[in-house]
C-alpha cells in the first residue's frame, strides 16, 4: 500500500470586507495523509450519497493538517470538515471561537487521491442480483427512450429555427412581423427542453449507478478487471464513468498497468447484461 501526503491550497469562503478579520486566521495550505482511514470515510460518505441520491455529504473529520503562513505553524485546534460529492471532495474548516467554516480547499476529483495498489474487482454479474434488479433495468430502458425522444425533439426544433432564420436573412423583405416572435418562442421552448434533458441525464446517471451497485457491488473509484470470454483479452481500469445503451453497460476510466499502478491510457469495459444474466 502506497503512502503519500496531498497538499491543497486554501482560500477564504467569504471575501466581503465584513469578514476581513478571517484573513488573519485563514491557513494557506491543507495537508492530508492518503490513509486507509480517510479512504474509508470517503467511501462511507459515497455510499450515503448513492443510497439517498444526495448531491453532497459533509462530515466532521480529524487528522487534517492546516498550515498557517502568518505564524509558520500548523493549527492544532482547527475544526475540519470533509465534503463529498458524487465525483469530488473538498475540505473546509474553522478556528474557534468561530462557529461556521470560513475557509476551504477547491474540490478535487475523488479518483485523483485514491491510493495506488487497490485490489482489482472482477466484473461478473450475479444472476440472483440481476433478477432483483429487473425493475431498475426496465425503468432505465424507459428513461433512455425518453432521453432519445427529448434529444430528437430539441434537434428538430433547432433545425426549424435555423431554417426560419436563414430564410428571413435570404429574403429581400422580412417574411412577416411574427417571424421574430416565432424564433423567440422556439428558443424559449428549446431552453425549457434542454433544462428537462439535463435533469433527465442526471437522473439516468444516478439510476445507472444504483443498478451497477446492485448488480456488481461496485462504484466510482473501484478498480475493475474484465476478461473477455471470446478473446481472452484482459482490461483493468479505475471506474470513473459509466453509460448504458440497449442493455449494455460500459465502464470507463484510466487503465491500470501490469505493475498495479494507475496509468494514463483511457480504457473501457462493456458488459451485455442480457448475456451475463
């Protein structure tokens, strides 16, 4: 198991002149040890996120070192918080007698701090789990169809708007007084549909992560290996993204080298859950 210290720059949460006094007690650096305990806390928070479909979980933690440039010392009475989102983490803190956090680190990708040397997990579908997850598979199929129809509608409206705009520009006289009004209505409808599309994409992503957790017992950050039954080719990667189409789940992320280290090449693993199930 590798051992490393991660150093992150710190900034103020409140830059208003009302909080000028915070600058005197704001650290310049946050140093964290990439330890098993920290990884366990991040993993527990991610499980809470996944189970409850939350956007962020905040935990009060210990063992975080804050370096204060003004005094050239570490603050031993600093209160620290860990912020965990589906993809990233950050740390915030305060120095008593303050009651609320007033400094923070930027959010960094969770996968950037995961310890090298994690155990590779085999991507293999449990048939019993597949039966229990059938309702989730069906819902995902319905949402995928809805997503495709919504995307097509946006594309068609955009084509109509572009055509009207092009015709209006090509004509010597304006086509009609209502042309601009029509274009405005089309743009408003596209904006409305794109907002719906964004929410639907987020819901599908959350649903797919829940399905993957149910079927394979894995989540973002886990190291995966898959050996093709047909070719015997072996692919190992750090699970960072996923997609779903026609009952095929694709896991993607940075590849794992033969030496058991995170590499640079982007890899993917596709699993047809109809064949596996």
